[in-house]
């Protein structure tokens, strides 16, 4: 287990339980801690209480506010403003990318997920990297 990853908390925001389960399984195997929620509203609450090191945000949440609006609101919170938010989506249209970046996302991870490359990509974002 990589000591730089040990203890790093990732907040996974996705309305599909199977997506959250897959991400949790992959990341915990690589030393990350994972907490997960299914709505943008819960992401706002959890980010303020759990203080994650990174947030993986599905931008097309089905209930409540979508991931773009949740990211905007997260970035307005003092304790969360500097936490990287990475859009996780199957839709990577130029319009969606621009909306996510404008809301404050650091970059994108495409679905279906590359589970082999996910832990390193997460580490890159936590270290302050941006990837479009």
C-alpha cells in the first residue's frame, strides 16, 4: 500500500450504487478511504463534515441538484473550496466539459472507468494536477 495514499479520503457522489461500490472497491484496495453519497445535497453535507481530500462527482445525478450545481455550491464553501472536484461522467461533450470546468471541476474521468488507472489518476488530482 502506498503511504501517500493511506488515509486520504475520497468522497464519491454517484446516484448508482454499483458505480459507488466499484470505485470504493478499487480505491480502498489501494489505500484510500472512501465515503459515498447518492445526491448533490448529501455531497454538500458530507463534504463539510468529513473533509475529503478529493471529490468524484457524477455530473448527471437523477435526484435533486445535478453534479454541476453541487460542484458550484461546494466550491463556494470555505472548507471545501480548495478540495479538487473531478467530474465522473459518460458524457464528455464539449458543452458538459465547459460547464463542469466553469463550476470548478479540476478535470474529468470517463465512464466506463479504467479501474487499473484510477488510483494513479486520483493521486494526480490530489496532488493538484488538472487533466481535461
